[in-house]
C-alpha cells in the first residue's frame, strides 16, 4: 500500500468534527503581510506595521497607517481572498490614523519635535494616484481620525500625548489637547473651516490636560471623544460645542488573574473600583455609544461598556469578555498585572440587518463579535483569531467583509511580520476556535500545548510546557464536538502540590489509567531530563532520570515526545546532541522491565534557513509516527510534516556506540493544512494523538500568547492505517 493511501477517510482539510449547522459567521479568508508593500529593492527587514485601517467607498482598496515606515499602505482587495500590494505612500512624519471619504484618505500625521512642542497635520490623499490634495496644520499631535457618515467633515483627536518618562508619567503635562473638526469639500479639506473644539475643564483627573484619544461621529453629526487618561467621555455638536460629558466611571472585576509573578492561569483575584479609562469609542446608534476599556495610568477594566450619550451605563461586560478569551486559549498570562487582554480597538457595522460591535483585544490577539440588537444585552457571537496585536478594524458590510490591522512586527526576533487580515461574513460554520474550554465545570485557562495522546475512551489528553512553570497540567479533550472541548484540567503534582521544575513535552498512557510524561531538561533552569510516571490523578509516582551518559552530551533542545510500545517507552529528542552526527537525532528507547536505555538515529531533512527537529512521537499499529518541523514562520516555513518509521525495523542499540539509522517515510505535508486557516503558517506543530480507530489529531503550541497570535489549531487529518 502506498504512503499516500494510508491517510484520509474524508478528502480535504478537516478543521473540526461533529455535526454543524450552517449559520452566518465571520471566517478569515486571507492575510496580507505588510512587507509586501515595500518597493522592489527596499530592505524588507526594516520594521513595518499596520495600525489604523480604512477602505475606499467601493470597498476595493484598503489603506492603513504604517508608523515605523512613515507611510500609508494600500492593498487591492478586488478579490478579497487574494489581497495584492498597491505600495506605500510617504507622509512627512508619523502617520497615526486614517479615515476615508469616497476615494480620499484623510491621514493624521504627527510631526512633533518633542512632547513639549507637539505639532501635526491632517492630509487629504487621493487613493487613485497617491497625490496630496490638501494639508491642514493642526497645531498639535493627532492621535485618531473619524469621518462623518455624510462625508461632510472629519474629526481629529489632538492628544498632545504625555511623556511617560516625565513626572512619573502622570497628567497633567501641558500643552493640553483638543478636537479638530475640518470640513470636507469636493473630496478634499477646507482648512479655512477648521474648528478647534475645547474639551478642557471637563474631567476631574487633569482638567487642563484632557488628552483626547479616540473619536467617532454619528448620523446627527455629533462627535464623541474619549479622554482616556482622564477617564472621561465628551460629546460635541457639529460646531464643536460640548453638549454632554461624563466620567467613564469604574467597575468591580471578579475572577481575574492580576498577578504577573506566577506563571500559571489562576483566576482567583478581584479588583474593585477599577477605572475604565476607555480608548476606542463607537456610536452604535444616535443615542448609544460603546467604549473599549483598555486603561492607561490607573485603570483598565479589561472589557467594554455601552453608555447612552448622557453617561448612563446601559451595559457593562465586567470580566465576561476576558473569560471568553481565557476559554479560547488566548489569555496573555504575562500581561496579568497590566490590563489583561487589553481591549483597545473597536468597530461597529450592520451585516444583514444585525448590528455588530467588533471588539479588539490587543494583547490576546482576538476580536470579539457582539450582536448589539439590544444594547442592554449584547450577545457574544464569535471570537475571531487575528494577527499579533490588532490595533484597528474596518467593516465593509456592502461586501460582507471585516478587516483587521495588526501592528506587531517581530522582524528583530525573527518572527512573524505585521499583517492585515480579512474575514468574510458567510453562510458557513465558524472555523475558529478549534479548541475551547467553554462549558467546563470551572473556568479553565490553557495554552502552550506541547504533547498529546489518545485514550481508550475516545478522549484526547494534552500537556502544557514550561511557559506555565507553576502549573503543569493534563487537559482532557473531547474531540467529538466542533470546536473540540477541554472538559477537565488535572494538575501534575508532587505530594499533592503542583509540581515544579517540569517542562512537559510529551505524554502517553501507561495502560492502567495513568500516564508517562517526559520533561525537556534545561540546566540553566534546573529542569532535569526525565520521565515521570503519573497516576490517574496526576500525582508523580516515579521519576526516571536520563542516565549519566545521556546527560553528559545533552543540549538545550531535548525530549519532545514520548510513546509506549509494550514495555518500551520511546522518546523523541528534538535536535542533535553533542555526540550525534549532523542531521541525525536520537530516538531513545527505555525498557521498563530491565531499566536499560538504548537508541536509534533518525535522519532529519535539511533546510537553508533555521533548523529542523522532532516535536512528537506516537505509536499506532506497526508504526511510530513523528512530527518533524522547522522553526520558520509564515512564508519562510518549509518543513512541517508527519513521518513514520516501521516498528519492525527498529533495533535500538546501547548508548555510547554507533547507532542504527532508521528509514523514514513522509506521510503528510502539514504546511497546506496550516495555510488553510488563512492566517500565517505557525512554527510549532507540537502534538499528535491517534485514536484506536486510527483517527489522527494534530495540535499546535501557541507559546502562551507571548510574541504569538495565540492561535491554537487542533485538527484531524483523517484515518491512518494500522498495518503495512
């Protein structure tokens, strides 16, 4: 039988399992990396970004602000599933925001020489040819822009932002900001009709330093502006007169993680009276507005709020939005003491008659989609995966599209680049998340899944790695639903307490209801190279240390998977150790009866960029299946593959001598599977579980949402044959 024929009961990429009903949902259909807009010959290793995004009136061209490059970028989305670069247009300073009326982009540009001498301008740029139509001096530093629904004017929030290194980073720091209202005539700016609306003296925190942050305009021509550091909101009429203003107030947060020191997902803290300090604001009708409570100096309510325009709270999310993100595996644990998931951006639009608020969680890299048909009782319909740090969004209901701009560019870290991501509103099941803990008996946070095994009960069991150093866990997953569900989390314990000094990278059953797990050792963190035998409750019953002859040649990249074949535990090491020939890595065999260690060599594919190693090993039928991958992301990814080695051909030899080299067969290229999620190809394909009927499940590691979009993909590739 050919290798190709061992896979697939059903053709195509299986993104989930179980019965699904067609419904209107947003699904990602394409991504665009911002370096694609650089001209031929430019240094694409320079930092770039997509921050605030807008679109032409016909919805065929996207335009985003790119602060690091000092440009606005243009994308052709005539075919939204295949976005094409239209290049960059330089501006004389730092572009901070962009809005579009018709085919003209109105760009806020910061030209400030210092915090003490803020300056800026708003430019009108023709999207057809990139020509500047007009420029108005704003007299201060612009932070955001908004276009009136009727196209008659734009509003610019002049923040004159504070210096976080001066005066303990506190307000007031003069000069104070204001709101600029500029008429738009014949598709351009009329600078002679620029009004500077005074919003000083409104707030109690720093009345002379309002620091306007974000603005939006309703159909009545009323402009709402958030004064973030002042925890205040103001509403202006068409002439710039303040017609309403109010404190954004505070909220009591319950069941949150507010401590960064513990590397664990424990949601047992509370923050009473937490100031909202709103960032983005959107009108949802002419009488109600929504704010994203990012926080800045003293606040950050980690959620969002709907007010009427006189300041009455109509709806408060509390910690509910963050809890939904926790269940989806996107909680950024390292940000626990600093605003949590950090709601910042926001968009509003009607699709198919339904009013939606799109709430961007910057640090969780997710978008919450809320049905706000009843402003007093919004319903969370979906959580969408985004690139790293979504900053801006634009809805195009006339084309059934939503677009996000994701600002983080990890070029210096060799990681993923900044992206624009496109979603279609379609009559189809939601394709993300692929795994959630929603519906469990308790709030279960999870992430950094590193190894997986199938149980005899049809369930999957996965472990997390040392990102959660104080909370090693086994997660019980029911894959029969779509998305798959984490139904329980079992702590790995020593003497009844969460175990420390573990970096769990693999798990396998012991045949009696317990597990063997393997820890990737790391000398600089005092983590030993070892196998641990756990009972069904996760308690460590035995530690099997690697022998001295292995420890003597160990490298940082060590055990990445474990599987049991009868009385033998097979362990995959990630990369070559000091005594391995180039391009070969050990598969270790530990005999549970005679306690002897033996090994074979596995031949790795070669690459011209980065490295290649193993990240999982799973026995099924007559084979050992392995995941072999490179460490590259996005377009640079080359090797993410499932391979197999025949058990009958394995003849492990004693350590210290020459080791036999196994023959491997490539079973499946996983790059197309990963590309099928229409984001960027992630690097860490980490877990493989094969059920008794041969159904193979694969999972990725989201690095604990640290320099990562947080996306976890759990999917089935169909059925593997058990025999030859």
